[in-house]
C-alpha cells in the first residue's frame, strides 16, 4: 500500500484551513477536516486515481467533496 507523507507547508495549510472554518462553525471545521483525511486515505488505497495535470508530470489531482463546490 502507498504511504502519504505531507510536506510541512501542506500540514500548515491544513491547520490554517481548519482554523479558518472554525471561526465560523466548529462542526463545519471538523467535517472539513474529516473529509480531507478521508480523501488522503482514499489516495493511499488508490494511488493511481485522480486526474493527471498537463503541467505537472508525476502529480495527480484529487478533489475532496465538501460543501457546495468541493
């Protein structure tokens, strides 16, 4: 099984996103965090899923469904 290792900058971005959402609604912040973690777990189990962007070889895009627009 593939393993995901987040860069420190990515970890900081996740914390910032959670903090931002928590300003408005703690439940929404928790659900957003859970959605992102579920998305990362999905990628661990399906590492070849996701779209291949034309401008970044070796990288895949994955949209985490959350809210009105993901």
